[in-house]
């Protein structure tokens, strides 16, 4: 058992809370490093997808979980990053240059989306980002000279310093390295004044503005950084599937990304990884479940979407903090037992009266 009660601000910005955290994260690091020798190729391939979606989830978490801006168009950022990587790699640019360009261009697109979205929030912001997603999807389909339209665009395996990463283990190592860098970047961002400004905007825009936080600047910055992170994930995603078409970046992909952060746990970095694991493993569990269901039910079209909808409703009603939130509650119960108080994690209203009456 451990009882961690913060007594100074330095505890709040440490990378690890105590030695126990360092031990468990070290064990996790050893596990992911040894994964190519532990798992067969198929499961290593699935773990690679988990890392890619974790990077995308970190970008989505930054805008939705930490800044409180609701986006239904993140699949468009994913597509911009993927197509930028594919076009530049096919044109002969080195992998690192193409990856940085994909992040930069997607971040610039995020700024373009973020500026008009400053005047709206809530459901209206979701509608605006959804419309942006439709525009980008249609643009990818119509710009045939660059994207090859609906015929699709193929690209090769990544080539790093003259060496082609052909095997699953090699590409897994690349994704793991980039995922660690992205995770450390988000952790340090959230420890900085910029990250704390994002959280202040999420909790109360009026209070944040009264403390001198420039809402327009930080909202635009959140869109840019979130889009850039999603673009990096899109670049790796393009190399993983090796064939791109506009329909891969439609509204359903945006819904999947929203599911990732909501079910994983809004407002937590752990939630991005737990949500990525859910998003990759759940379709396979549904496929296995179909075999045990009656044929009339197991072969019904839309079974996966129905199961997703039921799970999402369950989490929204009974566990709004997601998988990670449930784990925090269980851990806190055992750490504070027998002094755990029921209702400790009861949802509180995050708005003030002045905001509610606007």
C-alpha cells in the first residue's frame, strides 16, 4: 500500500510519483523492448497498430481531454499526415524529412481549422470540425493528380538511413521509438505553463481569461499541436497499411478516435494507450464472439457498430472517466481502505453560474 499526499508543487510536476512508479514503468519498458521475441508476428503486428493509435490518441487527448475542445474531424488530420508522407516518400524524400513535413503541414492545417473555430464551442465546434472532415475527404478524392483519387495511393516500406525496414519487428521498433518521444513530449507539455493553460481553459474559460490566459492563442496552439501529433500517427499509419484511399479517413474513423479517448479515459495520458488497446482488440473479440452467437444474430450487418454504441453508452452513463478512471477508483479504494469514502469521485459541475447562464 502507498499513501501519496502532495505537500508541495514540485511533486505535481515530477515524471514519476515515487520509486514504485519507476519500477513498474521500467518493467513495462523491458516488456515492450522484448515484445519481438515474446509475441508471434501477428500479435506483434497488432501491438504496432496499438502504438500508432496511441500516438494519434495522444493528439486527440490534447485537444479533447486536456483543452476541452470537442472535435469530430480528427480523421482529416490523420489523412493529411498519411497522404503527405506517402507523396513525399514516393517522390524520393528521406523518411525523417517526410515525417517532419507531415507533422508540420498537418499542424498548419490545424491552425487553419482552429482560427475559425475560436468563435464557437461545444456542439457547434463539433459540427464545424465535422464539416472540415467532409471537405478534406472530398478534397483527397478529387485531387487525383496528387492523391490518385479513389483509385488509391500505394507507398513502400520506410527506408531509414539507407536501410529498408521490411520486417514487422523493425517497423515495430521504429513506432515504439516515436511513440516514446511523443509521450515524453506530451508529458512535459502538460507540466509546462502552456499545458496548465490548456487545462485551465478546459475547466473554465472565464476563469482562465480572468487569469490572463489568451484564449485565442492557446486554443489555436492546441489545435496545431494536436493536429501535428495526429499527422505523425498518420504518417506511420500510411507505412503500416501501405495503401491509402479517401474512404479510410471518413466520419467513422473520427468516431473511432473519439471512442478511443472517451473509453480510454478523458484527461489522462494513460487513457490514450488504454483506448488504443481497446480500439485494436475489440474488433477481434467481436469476430470471435460471432462464432458463438446464433447465425441470425452473428451474421447481422452492423454488429460491430452496435456493440461499439452499447459500450459507449455504458461508459458515458456509468464510468465517464473511462477505463483509466475505473482503475484509479479501484487503486484508491485499496490504498485508503478502510477510510475510502463513497462518492469521492462523484462528478462535479465544471462550470460557473456565469457560464451556465450565457
